[in-house]
C-alpha cells in the first residue's frame, strides 16, 4: 500500500512539471497558439512556451485545440486584481503598411508588426 502511494505521488509530480515548460507554436502574424501538428502552421511556425504565449495575449487555436486552452482564463482571473489597466497595452492594433509598391504607391495591406510593414515589405 505504501509503495502504491509513492508511485501515485511520483506520477502526479511528474505530470505537474510537464505543463511548466510546454512548447506551443505560433505563426508569423497570427494571434493564436497551436499544436505542432496544426494545419495553420503549414507556412510559418515559431516555437514559444505556453507561459509566454499567454503573457503576450495569444489565444488557443479552435482547430487543433491545444491542451491548456483554459489556462488563459485562469491566468487572467488571477491577474485581474493587479493587472486591470495593463490589458489594454497588450492588444496591438493593425495599421496600414508603410511600404511602397513598384508603382510608387503606398501598400494597402494592414499589419501589426512593430516596424510598420507587412509580410511582403
């Protein structure tokens, strides 16, 4: 009986540490995090830890359904008391690309990149 308790404790201990450094993936311009096998990662895939993805405000993909999609709500409810005013600063707004086309006109694509340019420029 004692050995059964020790085995149960070791399994639960190992399971709790498996979620700490979980790697999820994001796309170049997306706002969601994915499993490695998700179809949305066909053209671009960047590894990121789950904690970083939640800190940056990414949401779980509704297609591949990563394991900890409810972690964001748990994180936001735990930080709600201390971080009420910082939620606005995490949301980035899209703006028109500042790049020029071959014809010399301004690009019409929208971007959220910090440099103000879309994926093509």
